[in-house]
């Protein structure tokens, strides 16, 4: 059974940093691209960042380029999202999802339950 | 990275069919066959319903179907059931410069 468990969310002040983690199990992690998606309080979804299984390619939304960094540790079956210079507009539930990239036809076939990031003073 | 356009709401009675549209541009929906659809019940993880415009993952009922014409993709839910009531989001690859985009979401109500 595929499981994705996000952690690391919380309350942070504007300008601060957080690192999200996503522990994956139930599939061969190194084979698949992985993606972070966020859902804003108004319910809209946004692709945040994606990375291929071998970490050779990455993609970022314009809204986070230069501030967020996606990475993965295939030895630990874990995906990360380092978020710096956080803004109020980054407040959202962050989902980790399996897929993303051409090998999965840009489809996300499993999602975690999400972790809430709140940026506020 | 502009969002794809979906109607905010749709509804139908049990047993009926409903179609949700997703309009983009030639740079996303119209330019690639990488359209997917997701069902989201609040408080639960989103679920992939359709990928590559019209393919269903294993376990998704054939009551759900997808199609595309030009810059508009569509999700049709036939034989509506109470559990189909949820938010539905479309998504499309948008090219190497624009990554990927979601639609704004459609709340499907089963009357």
C-alpha cells in the first residue's frame, strides 16, 4: 500500500524558513517523480515543485522560484521542501504526491494527507 | 502560470450525468495530452480519477470519463451517486517554462 506522510508544517513568521518532509512507502521510491502541491485557504490548488526519481530534473512554480528548494534522499525514501523567505501568501496546506514529470504523464496518483503551513506574525 | 478555468459549481440528481469543463490555452490543455482530473473530499487526500485526458487508473469506476477538444478538457460523471459529491480539479502540463497548472476547482453537488 502506497503511503505518503508529510511533516514539518507549522506557524512561522514572515521571512522565516521551514523544511517539509514526506516519508514514502509501499513503492520503489527511486523510480518515481515526486511533487509538492499546495492548497490555499480559498481551496485553489497550485503545483509548487516537482523532481524526477533520479533528481536530475526539477520544476518550480514562478511564485516560489528562488525561495523554495525541492530535494530527495532516495536512501531514506524521503522527499523534502526547503522553504525560505516565507510570505503570508505561502499559507496553505502542502501535499506531497507521487508522480509529476513526463514518466508519470504529469499525473499524481497518490497524495498524502497534507501539512499546514501558516505564515503570520 | 495562469490557472485553468472551471465552473465553480455543478450539480445533478442521482443516476444522472454531469460534465465539468476545464478551459485552458494552446500552451497547456490544447498543446499536450497531459490532462488529469482529481476528486477531493474535504479532509481527505485528493484522488486521481483521469490521466492523459481519458485514461482511468485502476479502481476508478467507468462512470468517470474524460475527453478533450481543442483547449477544453471535460470530465463526465455518469450514473451520479451520493459519494461523487466532492470538489473536482483538472490539471495540465504547461510546457517547460510554465511547469503545470490546476483549474480553480468545481464543487459537484448530488441533489
